[in-house]
C-alpha cells in the first residue's frame, strides 16, 4: 500500500511538471530564455574543461606555457609530401606529443627570468649582395647572400652564436588566424619567422642547433619596410617560383629587440617536426596594411 501511494505521488508530480513545462514552452520568451540558459551551461563547461587542460599541460611543461597538442605519437619525416589541407594537413603529421611547436603562450603561466647578457644583433644592418624570395609550395621564404659577414645573434644566455639562414612568412586565408603561435588564445594575421643555426655557415644537420626568432603582425597602418617583399609576391604565385629582388638590410623585417621576449624550447612547425629548436618570440605586434595582406598574400 505504501509503495502504491509513493508511485501515485511521483506520478502526480511528474504529470504536473510535464504540464507546467508544456504550457511554458508555448510562450516564445520562455523558450528563448531557456535556450540562453542551456547555452550558458555548455559554454561554462567548455571553458572549465579548457582551463583544466591548460593547467595540466602547464604543470607538465617546464616553461609553464601550454603547447598545442599533437595528433600522433611517433616522430616521422614526411619530407615535402604535406600541406595544410584535409588530406595531408597537420592532423596527419607524425610528431612527438611533447615540446612541439607552435604553442599557445598564456601570460598567467609564463615564468620571468633575468638574462645576464642582452641579445646582440650583428651585421643585420649590412646590405646583402643578393636577396631571393621563393614560393616553396607551403610558404614564402626569403634568403640573402652576403659578400662580407653574415648576420648573427648571440647573448641572451645563448650558448653559441647563431647565423642567419632564412625568413619565412606564415599567414592564412582568414586575417584572424594567420600566425602559428598564439598569445592568450589569440592569433595574429601574420607571423614572420627568422631561422638561425650555429656554425660559421649555418649548415647543420641537427635541429638542436636551430634558433628561430618570431614576430607577429597585426592589421594597422602601412609598413613601408615590408614593401620590398610585398610588391613582388605576385611574381611567385606558382609553387616553386623563385626570383631575385632588390637587396635591402634584414633589419627592415627583423626588429632588433634586446630583452622582453618569450623564449621556450620547441620544434620545427612543419614536417619533419624535429624537436630541439629554441624559440625567441617578440611579444609586441608589428604593423601590416590590410590591403597588402589580402591582395598580395592570398
């Protein structure tokens, strides 16, 4: 008898609740408010999950910054047989799960360290003997030849002097997603990466000899220092195209900062994704005109 009474009571409350909800849903304003509440709950759960993920990675990472996770566990070399599309894009690259680049730099987790010696830029103001830009099928690469001293970097607690190798540009069809690295979950329209290697000629076989200096660009006023490259991009639209342009000092593109930069040990950002590359990232975005980015780069 008690069980029947309890069942009847539960049935009564269930029926009453159903009738109330059914009646309320007949009013559009109630449906709208209910939808907002559900959306808020979902967003809150997503944000919480992302914070937990970031905290876990930060605790595991010596640099207290959050790496973008890799989709595979074995280190492999795909050579040039890759792209950024659905078939051969980053989700198919064989990379290690740790110390991979690019990363999302979260200021809250970054550790500040004093450096004993300022970063020193040598011969970046010198005029090269020749400058070449190339469309390698994945990005635009700039290389320079020097009749005298090749630009080098040292100081900032580096254990060796690093020789300039090449510049490459990273961008996207969407101006809000061009950079590879992120700062506080924010991407930038363009990222410029200057690769350096140890040794007198910069010719090394190990990624542990690599230093990459990266700069962000955001859409703002026109940057005349980019013109020597931008005005020739239409000439290398075909993959494999390479042209020589009027020489200019590399300091046009590489801002010579001394301190106040992010640094971490990561990897190459494309196959073979070798680990051991040291990254210096200048945090202040430089300017680029939107018409240059849209008209010339896409």
